[in-house]
């Protein structure tokens, strides 16, 4: 399992209660871990494609991925990153994301570990 895979396993552990996290923070902590794993995957994939862009923003890296990689992979990565970013950056007036929503986004990132599975997973 890759480092990103291990971070995703930890994110899943937060969601299922394996790791002690205050109940109000479970979804957000899991989303932060999953987004970190996704960002690591994107950087690794771009390096495999010959695009070293260390100073670029993640949004720019996603644009590069869209131009260099399979469209389904790039779209899945963008959708997952957008959703996880929204889950990470909450305002006081917003409700936290549902654990099921974060779980679905984690499923999307896990699918990117194996690009052949990168199509958007079916809703649970």
C-alpha cells in the first residue's frame, strides 16, 4: 500500500470510529486526511507523466492532470478534491459534511489508487 493508501486507511478509520476523534470533528478530520492523500496521489501521478510542478497550486496541478492524463481520472480527482476541500473549510454558519458524503469522497480517492477503477463510484 502506498503512503497515500495508508493515509486513506487512517481517514476511513476516523470515519468508522477506529481512531478517537471528537464526534463533531469526525467528518472534517477524515476529509483533511483524504484530501492530503489525494494531493499526494496527484503529485505522484504528475511526476509519472513527466510534469514536475512543485510550486503550483493544487488547482493548477489538477488542470495539468486534465491535460496529461485520462479524462475520467482527471475529472474524478477534481470532483474529489473540490468536495474534500469544501468539507475541510467550513464556516461557522455551515453544517459539517455528513460522514456518508466524506466516505463517498474517500471511495473516489481510493479508486484513483488504481486508475482502472477511477470512474466515479456508484452512490451507496
